C-alpha cells in the first residue's frame, strides 16, 4: 500500500501519527517580555492534530530578535510560557518542536539591547525595512561578528536548546533558512569573510555545522532538525551556485543522523529563481525529508508516494484551518486565510477560525 499524508512515521525518536507538519509561522502575538501567553497556548492546542508542530521562529537570545512580539526562549518567564504551550499540545496527543532563531542583520537597533547594531557575517546592509515597534524603519548596516565572538553565538544556541528541553519540547529545529543569521553565513552574497567562516562553501557552512554539532550534543541527534531554503531570496539574499552549496550542506548534515531536514522548495514573493533540483538535494541527505512551499493534499500525497519526500509542512492552510488534518481526511473545503491578520493583533484571525465541528 502506497504511503501518504496519513501514514505514521518516526523522525528521529519522535513518533508521529501522520506526515502533516505545521510549518513555523511568525504571528507576532507574544506578550510582554516576549513571553508566550494564553492566546498562544490556545492557538497551538487547536492544531495539535498535526503529525508535528514546528513552532514559530523563536529568538535564542536578546540579540537574536528582529521583529516585535516574537516569543523568545532565553528567559525563565519565556520557558515557563512555552511549557504551557507544550503541555497543552501533549494533552491533545500532539508532538511539537521549537524552532531556534537568530535573525542576524534582519533587525534594527530599536529592537536590540542598548540600541546595539545587528550582527552578521559581514557588514552588508540589506535592502528593505525592518518591522519595529515604531513602524517600518530602514535596515542599518550590521556589525560583522569577530571570529572570537562566534563561540558565544554557538553557546546561545546550546542554552536555547537546554531551555527548550526544559520546557518539555519533543525536539528543536535549527533555523538556517530565509535570510537569517545561519543562512547569511551560508550564502556568498552576504558572507564576504576571509577567515575560516568565509570563502568557499566548506567555510561558509562551518557555523551551521558547529551549531548543529553542539545542539546535537545537548539534545541528541534524534531530537534535532534543520531548516534550509536554497532558493528563497527573502531578506535580500542569494547565492551564485545554490545547487552546489546546498547539496554540500545536505551531505555534511547527513552523518549526524538528524531527525529530519526541512526544505523550503522555492522562494517567497514570486521572483524569478534559478533552476534547482530538489530531488538531487534529497539524495544527499539520508534521513527524513520535510518539504515545504505551495503543497496541497494531492501534490503532497504524490510526492510521498514517489519517495521524493517523507513529510510535508503546510503554512497558510494551518493558519486558517486548525483542523486541517480532519479536513484533508474528509476532502472538506478549506477556510480561506485573512492575510490582514497574519502579523500582530488580537484573537481575531488567530484562534477564531471555524472548524468542521463548529
């Protein structure tokens, strides 16, 4: 019998009841002190029928923030807030991992301690504007991290992993996608370093490997996933040879025995993108592969049946359909998402979407 979205699977040590993954979705609704609150508990609890929930991107330190009202994982209050989320998801039989996030240069001094400059592999200002508590403001030129500072950044990932495990999460996902810090180190448009963290693809992948090695040492490889986005130009980022770079990334991550590799298969924003062979990328990674971007039920089932992917992550459909799994099972119509309420706001457009059960 062919595998499909409803076939159980084990990713690392995490046994999943289906292959429908809730993608990480920034919603900007954390409370004071970037602490998860009751509204966030309800939001995740409503979606616990997913095989796996990957939380919204979660800053690993005060310097890792780049947007208003994003829940962190670097204070005791944040850990306590996330524990309520995890307990609620587990009570409904769900599994949930926390996505570890450092935005790097995609921030603004007004969002950082003591109005500090954002940090990056190189002092290259991104095009565009930052979302701040004062509204949109032009990005600034970041400060290039000194080589001696990099172990401290790795240590922040390690502590955030400890905090996530203390909150009861089933695992963690290292966010190395979408133009944020680890992606900035990977890509040659944003990494112009001349030390061991810059230059060829081996050096540019070094920080991701160091973070992965150290996070795995704390959590165990069977509880760690990594997310990459080989083509996504979001946050003013690109690479001169993404196929070669990300084939290498998949190859060097494979020996860790990770729970999964999570891949954004394209770009956000509809720009012209170079050709890319995701099946070839998949062949370089021996563990479970989560595909993400513009999948529907039919395309997801076909990709799983063909053996090209193992699980599929859905984003916007989960925003509008807390019972997406049941709707897929019944071939029921999907609610349409209200884009005006994606980022920030109240319970409206967050926890008030109707389910089939009413």
